[in-house]
C-alpha cells in the first residue's frame, strides 16, 4: 500500500493540479478497504490529512501542489556515477583559462542556486516551533535570537508558502520593532489581524463576537504602536475608536485596557490624572485583572511619592500589591515593585535599604515558566536597579586627597560606577525592544536621560 501511495504521489507531481484534487476526492473510498480502517493509525492519518486539505484556500492548495512537485523532483535527482566523478579530462589544455575571481563567482552562484532549490517549506509544526522560539528569545534574550535581516528572510520564506500564517506576520511585527521601522511594523500588525479574522481563530471560541473582538483589539494594538513611536494624535484617535467599538460590544475588559492606555498616553504628554488612575485600579480589580490593577497601584505610589506622601503609606501600599504578586507568581510585577521600593528608599535618603532592595532584585532567581533554565533579566526594572546601584557607588567615591598619592579607592569606585552604568544601558536597550515596554516608556526615558547625565558626570 505504501508503494502504491508513493507511486500515486509521483504521478500527481508529473501531472496537473486536477490530479491532486481527484486524489483527495476519492480518498474517503479507501476506508472501505481492509487495510485502512477508520480507527487504525493509517486511517486516522488519512482522515486528518483529508480534513486539513478541505480547510485550505485555493492559493494554499496551489502552493501545496508546488511543494509536492518540488519534493518529488528532489527525490528523483540521479546520483553521480563513478564515471561522472572522474577527475580526468579530455579537453584541450590550451583552452582559455577562467580567472580565479570568475571561478569563485560562478561557484558561489551555483551554491546559491542549490540552496534555493533545496530550501523547501517548513511543516506546520516546524514553523510553529520556530516562531514560538524566536518570539521567546526576542522577549527574554534578544542576543540569542536571529539577526533582524536573517529572521526576516526566514519569515518571508514561511509566508511565501503560506501567506495566511497569522503568527508569522506577528513575529515580523516584533522583528521590525527591533529596527524601529514604523512602516513595516504597521504593515505586519495589520496583516496579522486580517489573517486572524479570515482564519476564524477568534470566531471559533467567541461565536459571532469573534470578528468584532479582533477588530477592537487590532485598533488597540495600533494605538500602542503609535504611542511607542510618539504619534500621540494618531494614538488618541485609535484609542477613541477602540473605546467606541468596545462600548458597543459591552466588552469591559477591552475598555479597561483602553482606559489604562489612555492614562499612559496622558502621562507621555506630560499630564497626570490621579482620579483617572484610581478609577482604572478599581475597575481592574472588579473585573479580576491583577496585572492592570497592579500597574495602576504602582502609578499611584509614584504620584504619591512626588506629592510628598508619608513613606509608611507608600510602603504599605506596595506591600499590599506584593502579596498579590507572590500569590499569583507575577514575576515581572515583582521586579517592578522592587525597583519602585528602591526608588522610594533612595528618595528618603535610606541608601542602605535602597542598596538591599536593588541587590535583592538583581539576585532574584526569576525563571521563565516555559524554559526553567533561563532567567528573565532584559527588563526595565533591572535597568532601574542597575542605575540606582551606579549612583550609590558614585556617592561612596571619596574626596581626592591633597597629595594625589593614593588614588586607588577612587579608581575602584569609578570603575564599579562605570560598570553598573554600562550594564544598565544594555538592559535598558534590551527592555525597550520588548512590545510591552511601552507601558513604562516614560520611566525608560527618564532612565536614559539619567544615564546620560551620569556618563557626563563620570567624564568630568
């Protein structure tokens, strides 16, 4: 039976597209054969293959046929015989010789052609694993991910064989965000939601609301994209549109996300609203959204510190949020809370407690829930802690002695100060590449400006 199927595949590859369509048309009749019961391994595989084929669009069927032809032709390539591999030649030795550069160019061109011919499409599982792995590396350890150009080539190869692969468009969006390319980022993000709606990924679990849900979250993501690039007017228009659609659908969760981003947008513009933040925290707690509620509480603590609230009230508020973080294992929020506590202790002049909180954050064994061997260190909280430690070490630099003979303590402290500052800048650059980093972009800008001032003071 295996040989018969293999022979049929080669006949389809040598024929036309109608031959493959005829094959899948008569495929259900194979279940009447004794060799392929519906409950057998072969029968289950054939039924799964038939269901997958019926869900393909016309363009996907055509690409499947082209991939089948490429696979069969690659398998039929004849092997070189011993006579073909002989190094002797009967050609005239006085013939024109090829220059070395031309020979290298020709061999390179042939190798590229061979690589293009053998570079076939990835399977669905291989593509999903590749996309998940690269997205994970972009979030946690960007240095281990592919370079932007190479990753984009891989994504283009995947989209060439399956242009409706929504996840590939989203990874292309993340990849273009590394390069701060607004055009490709917007293009990939819109294509992702278009393919997501067409594939019915949202409609299966949400009924008739699938299309509307994808639409309002697409506009919300577009607003966050404009926020990241500083297009405040476009971001405000997108947020208002997302709020309108969410109100029509009575989607309180989407409305809460829009409210949080509306506060973030106002904060980026330079204005802060305590009332808006308090309402956001209350609604987020009511709808069981701990992440948004915690971020709102952190913002209230930050505003209270600027307005001169007593430190005991600020620390009590942070302790209440920490209990929720540890209960629900919200590692990223734990890091943010520790960085906030470090800033509060430093603001009130408690350098020892600030140093303790910063070092506690840097030495926390926060592991990723998927890959337990890798730590999540490319966060803005790590950059904040490193900046605080750099300042604390700089404050310990002793005054220059009058005889200028003993400069070793000064050199040691300046080296530690400079080292921590470089680490903070590296962590900050990695944190700004993350898609969710825009939530704390005002903090990131403050860190970047603070690091620039520290570098200038170090040079002087």
